[in-house]
C-alpha cells in the first residue's frame, strides 16, 4: 500500500509538471501599423539588419519604432492623399542609423553610436491605390550615405534619419503620382 501511494504521488507530480511546462511566448512574425490612409506591415522584424534596443524590452522598442515611423509618414501622406486613396507598405528590412556598442559596465545600458559608417537603410514594397485600383507600386531600397551632412534641426524627435528617408521618398515618388 505504501509503495502504491508513493507511485501514485510521483505519477501525479510528473503529470502535473508535464501539463504546467512554461511555454515560450509566441512572437508575432509581422506587425501592422496604421495612420489614416497609410498602412505599414513590418514583416519579420526579427530578420531586420539592425533595430536593436539600447534600453528596455526589445518588443517595446520595436513597437515604438514602428509606430513613430508610421505616424511620421502618415502626418505627411494624409495631407496629400484623397479620402479614397490608400498607401500600403510592406517593410522587409530596417537598419537604423548608427551601431549599438556595449559599454562593458560603464553604463547601465548599451549605447547607439551614430557615425557615417552606419547609414540608415529601409527596404520595402509599396502600393498606392485609389478606389481599389493601383495607381503606383514598386520596391524601394532607401539609404542615405550622407545623412550626417544634412542639416538637422535640434529636436527630440525619435529616429530622425529614418523618418527623413521615408519623407523624402514620399515627396519624390508618391507626390508626383497624385
């Protein structure tokens, strides 16, 4: 009887521990952001060249990055797009300006060093539609090798170099098609 009871307890523990295994959180393969007439699908962010966070959680940093860039492009695009027009981007790669360097304990977090060795880059496909009909579409590989030589106003804006890539692209590529 004592042997049976011990076997039953061990079997119960093994059964419960098997059911209560910690599951890894599922990471979304893509992230969709929207601002008015602009939709951006950030496809497979884990494969991007460099969107490394220097502080906080990587997932929160990515959400902040994607939201900020969508808002910046949306602010401009929504002024120029008609109500029946839609701009959809599918971003396949982002390489933020600069490079994350470890501080080896000198600071609590790593830091991003911005130099002309690491220019901002964004690769995406886009489709501009009006009433469901395609007006313009294509693929882009944006980068700005001289990004540090451009005049930059002193602001607290997040991701100014990447924002400028998207804004310049919109003005040169999308606005003439409107």
